[in-house]
């Protein structure tokens, strides 16, 4: 089965823990959980914990950015 070049390969995705996302965004872990549960930040459930794709965090921050000037 041939895969298309545009197809995302999960082995290449860098996942972050909730604590790493919180540190990256400078928010609490509870805020990250709220974003995940609210559907604003996609995440994969691994056992009882979540893993968030790094690209999803970067995209969320990029879309949340606004120019105050």
C-alpha cells in the first residue's frame, strides 16, 4: 500500500506532555486540559494521560496571536 506524500506519518509527529505544553505556552496544566477537553487543542489519549502534537500547539499559538499595535 503506497502512501501519498501529503499524508501525515504518525512516526514523525513530535508529541508533548500536558506539562510540556503548559511550559511552552506559559499557562497552567489545568488550562491545557481545558483547551484539550474543549476541542481547541487536539490530543491523543495514551492510557490516562494526553499527548499533544507540537505542531498543534504552534498552530494554536499562531492563530491566537494578535497585533496590539
